[in-house]
C-alpha cells in the first residue's frame, strides 16, 4: 500500500490502494465506488454509530428519536409514530430518523472534486421543536455533530463548523451550517470537504401545530471515504490504518508464534485455543478477524494493521502452560501481558474507554 501523498488526488489514490475501497478516478471525479468486505464492516459500524447518536442536545434535555420512512413526508411519519404509541399525539420536541437509499448520486468531495455513487445511503434526522427552541437547538446540535466526527479521527483538529448561511430565496427563514474537514491543511493542495449539512427552518406548520424544524444529514459512503482519508493522511507508516477502535471492522486478531509450528501437539492445541477465544470474544460482541497463522509475528501484525484492527492476541506455547498471552496495541505497537481469564472483559473495557 502506498503512502498518502501531498495532493488530494494522491491521497485518494492511497485510499484506493488500501484494503477498504475500490473506485476509478476520472479527472476530479471518483466513480464506481465499491467497498471490500472490511470496508462494508466499517460502513455498517459508522451507520450504527450515527443512528445511536439519537439526541440533539444534552442528556438532561434529550429528544425522543423515532425511525421514519423515506417514502413518507414528515406529517405521515408523525402519524405513524402516533399510531405506534396508542394514538397519542407526540409532544414536541421529537426526532425522526430516516435512511434514504439513492442511486446515481453526485456528492461534493472538496473544491472541484466529486464522488459519483451508483448506489448510496443518506442518513437524515429531522427534529420538530417548539418555535422558541429552534436557534438554541441548532447551536447545540452543530457542536454535538462536530464532536461526533472528531471522535473517530486521528486528527480531530481537522473538523470545523462553517459560518452560518441564510437562504434569501426562502425570505431568510432557513439557516444552514455545515460540519467540514480540512485535508492536506499545511500544503498548497489543501482541501475542505463538507461532510454534513444542518438546516433550521423556522415558523413551519406541521398539521395543526407551529414548529421549528432542524434537519441534519450526511452521505454514509462519503463518511467512509472521509474516515479512511483521515486515517491514511495521518499514517506514520503505510502498514498501519488507524481506524478508531470503536468503529474498526474487527476489534482484534489472533497470531500464533511461528516457532511453535513444528510441534504438532502444540500447534493443534493453539488452534483449539484460538477457536475458543474467537467464540468467547464474538459472544461478547467483539468481532475477531477469522484468520490466524503460524509465522513470524511481524508480517502477521502488518496484515492486521492494514485493515485497521486495533488489538492482536499473541499466543505461544507458553500460553498453554501459564494462561498468559500478549495483547498488542496497533496504535502504540506495545504489548502487555494478560491472563486468558481476563478476556473478554479487559478487551471490552479498553475498547469502550
């Protein structure tokens, strides 16, 4: 895999050479984006994380969030929520989460660049609020969404909130703001990519009620590419993709010491132990990369690093005798000794820290 370059096109080419995505570059347009199996897992994890965010303000003033349908308008979705809640009229504020599948979508990707997607998914959240809450809610939401993007980043400082804009064609009733990321910020090829757009429409009528409406939306496939560009631009080595541990496709991999491969009994016992650990960790909702091999640790760890796996379990013949193994961190390349009995609780704790 090539190192991230000094131009935006070179950064995109580095993404294409990774284990996550494939596409073709047509001038300044990324076409026919497809995701590998690990890319699909990253996409699914981002989707889950976005859907779990769920609240537009602080925990003390959380907004109830309901799933809606892209085939219905806001009023129809509210009627659906009302029927699901015993025909009780939902009180404001309320949020509607909608996933919209789209085809042949052209998405902005920086100044002069675009992402052409044959199939894609847009994630939208619509908040209906008492009219007096609109402006303050938009302010809180934009800060929350910026923090959400920063959370997954190797370089959180690249994310920022754009200046607010008013839609004069709408008589100034619609205010928009974007969450953006800067790439190659210290070079002449710096690019600003808009990742998410938030809009406030004031004085809207929803059935018999007056409401302020805040809409937030982003493209899931562009989000995957942005996370990957962030990880690769910041990479100190072409062998390491530092996807955040909470959205990484796999949480750990298993490597068996190559010097133990010549002893058939030890080899078989390590295979059985690896299968057992895989079962235990997956039962704890900690995805484990399926393959493990008997070889020198370095090339095996390089392969795990290339697909963003944050932790590796290093097993040896000594593990069978003492129950001790090495837990190696992708980000620091350091290992610590832990006992088999501490899994999966210890791994779960450091991943969710």
